[in-house]
């Protein structure tokens, strides 16, 4: 069985509420932020917008999150927990001799389903190329994906050095993200077709990497 690395993300800048009512308000703030970012993109959402969507005052948000960046960081932490959980579930079904196609699809299918349900995830991930995105911790989303593949390669391509493994994991994720960026804009049969294409491309990549080991 493949062990998924548990390395985590950020020092928390946001206050953790203890009472149920406070937790509900915090959750409403995060749900509002996720909904708005998913539609508009990270740069087009303000604290006032988030407050309006959560039906709280702007001042109430600052009781939980010192800045908009802290709101997004909290989303990033939630998304990373989800990705690590998906990876752990996929890893439970992957052995060193599991066919490459199956190994890829065990993670790709639930990942695509998650991304479809959480459009803000993709928007925050896209923002890693910007200073604002980096300030919000978007690069950690990408690093989590790289770590997942790195862990996979540590079992399936054990002869690679640590550096070789990381570089190939990074390349794998770059290709995967390019495909997923296109898939995220489609629906129905076109989405299924492009998902299958991505699966074939990534399977070929994984097989080639394993062949180098």
C-alpha cells in the first residue's frame, strides 16, 4: 500500500471559533467566499462581497479573518485536506504492480469530481502565478498535488533519486493541470471525452517514468 505524506500547509492567521454558533458563522463566510471566487475569480471578490454573501457585517468577518488572504488560506487548508483524503483513498487501492492506467484513474476520477463541486479550488489554483495568489497560499495547492505524485513514484519508481522523483512529479502535475484546466470548462459527453484523453496521456507519462526506474 502507498503511504500518503501528511505534510501540511499554513500557520493559521484566522481565529478558530469554539461555539457552534461561531463555527456556523465562520463556515458561512467561507461558503460565501468559495461561491463568489468560483464564479468571479480570486481578484474580483472583496471582503464586502463575502460579507454580503454570508449575510454578516464586514466587521463580523474581521472577527474571524484578519484579511481576505486569511479567508482564502482557510479555503486552501480545507482543499488540501480534501486532496490528501482523496489521495489516501486512492493509495489504498494501488500496489507496485497495479496497472498504470488504473493507478491514474483511481485518483483522477475523484479529483475531477471534487474540482467540479468546488469551482473556487480551480480559481485559487490558477492564481498561483500572481503575487496575490501566492500571498493567499495558492502555491500550496499545487505542492500538495506534487507530493501526492511524489509519494506514488516512491513506490512505483523506487530507483529514481529524490530530485529526479520530484522533478518528474512536478512535470506530471503540470501536464495534468493543463488538461484539467480545459476539462473544467466543459460538461456532459465532452467532459467525459476530455477526461478519458487526460487519463490516457497521464497513463503514458506514468508508464514512461516507471520505465526510467
